[in-house]
């Protein structure tokens, strides 16, 4: 039985990965595979992937857990928000963007990004002939234009519009200089997305692998869960590295490969030298 199987639907590309010189596979003139760590590291480090991964944010893919129960209650429940404004905050990888996306679809809201928000942009939103009924601002704590953010908050309140802010820290802790903006942020209801528990981390790891169409043997999954840091962000980083390494080496994701490419992330691993399974 194979320990790992995957198929991205890109047969020609996979063929070139296995056989082309661009793969940097360490095979000598007699086609004898070299198993030294440097050869594998070279292959992983030199390959540039020609495609990017786009995460799924479907409502059916969201996993309910105690860590996101409060956020679900406020965003998806009937309780009205004070001044129709709410901030959803939490560390990277806890599902904030996923939940914002669900809320946007439910309310046909406009999704904005804090890093690109400007005063002119906000003014144009409320001058549009088709009125906007709800707005979500992801990365609100990354907004560099404080006047634009203040204008957005004030105008949304004047129009009775729902405004959802997504950030990594609660708004009362954002380092803002405008006193009026600081006052509005302190008055904003804030709900946290906590770090996922063990059950949710397991589901998250399996889902991340499935999104990239990588099927890993169950013993390897259990081994990873025991050794990876207990955060969603660590699971995301680990799957990205495993995907890159599997493509670069042309080999399945085994415990040996994982131990090598995740050596700086794993706890209690007996060896990090990569020796391909026979």
C-alpha cells in the first residue's frame, strides 16, 4: 500500500518535475539516487513553483470549536452590535479571514483591506449611486491612513451601516495618534478568535493537506500532530513546506521527508537527516 498519493491534475508538469533538469534531482550518471542531505536541500531550495495556492473560505469548510464559539455567536447570531460596529481579532491562522468572508457573503457586504484604505476611497464608497449596506475591513490594524479609518467609522455610523473590523489585536491596543479615532476604537465591541484546540488542529492539518491534494499516511499525520507547535499558523507553514519539498524532490511526504524539511519546527524528533524510504 502506498503511503502517500497525490495528483494535481497537471500530468505534464509533474512529468517535467520528475524527469527535467529543472527539478535539480540529485541523480548521478548511473541513475543511482543520492540520499545525502545536501542534495535534497539543494533540490528543495532551488525549485521555483509556477503556481500559487488559493485557500478555500466556503461556509461549509468552517469548523466549529470552543475557540471560535464567541465569534460565531456575535457574527452569525441575532445579537445586535453596539453602534452596528464589531471588531474580530486574534492571531494569524485562527480563522478570522474565513469568518469575515462568511459574514460578507451572508450580508452581501463590501470587503476592504486596511493596507489599501484611503480617504478618497472611503468618500467614493458613500457617494456611489448603489448604496453599500455593510462593510468588512480585513487587516484594519494595518491601515496607515488614520483619517480614512476614522471617516469610515463615522460615516458608517451615520448611515446605520454594519461595519466589521478584522485585526490581530483588539482595537483599544492599536497605536493610533488621532484622539477621535482612539476614542472610536475604544468604544468598539471586540470579540476574540482563540487558538484552536487539539481537535480543531487535527481537522485543520487534514484540510490544509486536502486543499493541496496531498494525501499523507495516517501514522505520518499523527507524528506531525505530536511534534508541530500547537498553533494554526504552524500547521499552515508546515503544509506549505511539505508541499514544496514533495514537488522539488518528486517523492511522497514520508516521516523522513517531514523530519528534514521541518527540522526547525519539530519537537522531540530523533533525527532530522533525510534518508528516502525504499
